[in-house]
């Protein structure tokens, strides 16, 4: 028995259409005749016209033969799946799909979304595929992000056709995709040797890989390239009590305190031409709690310095730098909206002094710019901070956490701090729970004092 078709298909007789035109003399003149093939897929009528009857007959015969062969028809295109997918490869479709999604992805989302696709392209290949060349992953990343970059030769030669993809193959590939290779030291003949061994990815990574790959194949189904979703879904298991997901909480002991952070800022100044600019950006994170991407996009026009009349200084955060990872192309905008909302932050005296010294007589433009006039790259800023604090695990983003912790310990109103950090009070409390020094001991004392009259 042949396989069961996924759609009900019915073919009708060829229809002849002739559009009649009137000449300038008023006489009717028949235009070119069209031969229309009509067929119905799951109740939806499809049609295709041909200038010659023989062409229409051949197409109708092919449709009827596909029905007899129990081919799967796409309800979108109305054609057999094999017709639309036999010439398109997995690599071709993957690039088309990524290019369609790019406008909707934030930079960090790109990295977590494109990585699974690249990994899939590297393992879902022909059985005869040769050894992968060095830096293949980087070449595929550049090709899949850039419209005009040619496909790496290895991938072009080894990728499979979309018509070869089915649930059996995807089940096999998924088991490989959910593994990662890690170095492991073994001893052979008395000598140590480092080999790569397979190790299961973390549950969150597996979930990320599954959701992004299945989303891509769902797009292929929608375009009629696949008959159904081939990627395996989560297998049901035993019912368990729902586990509470631990919230991301900042640990005060992992952060630099304010004197340590200030010392790190001073050590950022070196013989490097851009070191003073890097220090200014880091200072914005430490004294104003800006995200590094917001500091890199900061413009002089958005700074309001304190006046002699007593008006306090304010920083207006209107944009953030979007090129934060390697997965961007030249068509992407360099700046975009902040992560949450446009907001204002107070400008404290130490930051005022640093900014005025660096800006000088300038009145407009990026606060800190490269020689070419663009924003400082995230990698250069992070390297500059790492050179200043080589023995610590602190990041530039930790300066923002230090600032928030400093404000909380100073007993500033939580709603005001949340506004300065562009957080909701709930997120602020969940993120920085327990960072106030002695908060637990103080809470215990207050709770006990409430009942002294009952003793």
C-alpha cells in the first residue's frame, strides 16, 4: 500500500478562456487564448494558466499522477510537496528564514536564535560529507547574516534537500543537536591526551535549541516545503510537582564595592588612545546605573548639567547601542530604543566632573566616539575594564549593579530607584533582594520589637 495523502485533491477539466477586445473600428477581436488547469486541495480551489493546450495537458497529467502516487499536497501552494522542495536545500531555506526574522530580533536574541540553526546546518548533512574545515561555524554565521555573502563551499556541497527531511531523520539529528562536545583529559601509554567527548546540554539550552529549530521547520510547513512539522516535540513524562524557577538575584558579595569600583575606573586610563573614553562610559554605569549599551549610545545633547541656581543635573536615556554581538550586519541600525523605556537619571557631582572634563567645548554628538565617529564597541569597552581589573570576575554590567546596591543602602525611595534604572519596583526588588547591608538582621530586630509589650 502507498502512503496516505495528507490532503484531499480533485482535478477538474481544462478551461479555455479567451479575452475579447474591441478594435478602434468597433469590431470584436479575440485575444490570445489561455488554457486554465483547475484543481481543489482540501476544499480550496487552485488554478494555473498556460498559453498552449499541450502545456496545460502535461501539467494536469502530472497532478493526476501525483494523486495516484499518493503524494502529499501543500494546502498553501496546492502543489505536491516534493515539487516545491526538491530543488531547495536546507541551507537555502535556513538563510531565507533567518533573513525574514532579523528585523524582529534584538541583538542578543539573534545570538540565541541563530546559534541552534548554525549547529543544525553543520550536522544535518549528507552521509558522504567530508571533514568540516576550520572556522566553519564562523563562515556559516557570516553567510547566514549577510544577504550577499556566498554560501561556504563545504555547506553548499554537503547540505541536504528539503524533500529529504522527515520525522525519522529529525529524531536522529535532534539527539546529536542536544549534545555538546567538551574537552576531557585522558591518559594513554602514560601520557596525557585531550579529547572531545559528548555531554548533554543544559535543559535551558535544549529548550532554546528545540524552540528555534522547530520554529524554522514550522515556517517551512507554512510555505509548503514540508507536509508536517518533522522536529520532535517534548515527550510527555511523569507528572511532577511544579518546581519553582529560581529568580535571577544579584549577590552583593560578587560585586565590587564603591571604593573598588572607583579604583578600577582610575586604572582604566592607559597609553591607549580610547582609554579615557572607556573610563567615561564605565563611570556612567557606576554613577548613573546605565546599562553599557545605553552608555555607549549616550549623546551630549541629552546631558543637562547642574546650574548655579541649584537645579540638579539629569541624563536623558533615549537610545541604546544595538550592535552588541558578532551577529549583526551593515544593514542593521547602530542605535535603537532602550531595553525598557526612555527615562531620566540623576547626575551626581563625581560624574558631573568626569563628564565636563571629557566633553570640553563640545556641544553635540556622541559622548564617546571612535575615530570613525561610531559608537565604542562592546568588546573594546569590556576588554578595557578587564585590563583594569585582571584579577577579578567583575564585568562592566556589574558597575550598574553596584550603583543600584549603593542607592538601596542609602535608603532612597524604591520607586525612584526603579525609575532611574528603568525597572519596575517588582523587578527591582526581585533582582536586588538581600543586597542591603544588614537587612536581615535589622528585619529580625524590628519584628521582635513589635511584640515587646506582650512580654
